[in-house]
């Protein structure tokens, strides 16, 4: 893998020679329950909308907005589905395809029971690991995380253990439907350290995708 600085400048050269780098970010969640752990992906998209001054407008199947990150010049499209998590794939994919972007410029932001609260883990491709929202997106794309890889931003919500540890005796369904803590809301909210880490990761994965496009 090329160093991030190399990828960044390759992306900048490509941007000057053709079009502005563009990435599509979809937050998974249950729209009727916006402040639960299961909806942390949509909470983060709302925070990005506010921090970057990108209004989210009602579109068929959800809310979407496009704008530019002033610190990087990246064009960012944000999307939140109105459908419940487990059946949100068709609306996410239909809206994503209007951008005509390749799948390595699709980012799903969603909750992860296997990561401690306020932790972010990203990867390109991979299985849905039992997450029904991710599974729905994969099915709608008509492939898997291997043959149609997209970025997965897994946001830790823990699973009931002390100090963020994972307690598998805690019922997963009940836990994810519980409310985000005040600390989590601040961390992933406007100006929060977590949101800053999300923005840095967005810049990194966009640069990597642009560099890969340039070398193909």
C-alpha cells in the first residue's frame, strides 16, 4: 500500500487534471429512532451535514445532500435512508448509483458490537459479519464485499461490558436499541474528536480510491 501522503498528492494531481474527488457516505440506522446505538451511522451523517454546512434534503427513499469539505476540497454526498435498517439496501444503492461512482467511493457508516464505544475501524470490502443493514446493501449491489468492495466504517457501540468491554451475555438486540450516551453524542457530534477522525478517514479513503483510479 502506498503511503498516505503519496496517495493524497496523486489524488490532488488527478483532481487538477480532471474532476474534483467525490465520495458518497451513507449512514445506516433506523430513522424513527435517531439517537439509539443502532442509528449511530445516521447520527454521524447528521453531524457531518451540520459541520460541513451540507443541507440534507428530502429525496425519494431518504435524505441527501452534496457539498465540499472546505479543508480538503473533497466533494461529499451524504445520505440517510428513510427505510428501516434491515431493508435499507435498495434505497442506499439506488441513490448511490445516481452519482455514477465506483463502489470504492461508497462508504457505509454503521454500528459495531465488536468494537468498544467511541472506536472507529475502517476497511475496504469484507463480509457483512451478520449486520443486516450491510447485508441488505450487499444484496442490492448484486455482489459481495469481495467482488464489489465498498468502504465500511464500523463505529463501536460496545456490548454492555464495563469500560467498553464486550459482554456477550448482554442481548445484542436490546443493547443496540438503547440510547447513545451523552459522551458518545459529544464524541460523534459537531466539533467532536470522533467526527474529526471520521473526516480524516474520509480524506484517506478518497485519496486511495483516486490513486487507484489513476493507476488503472
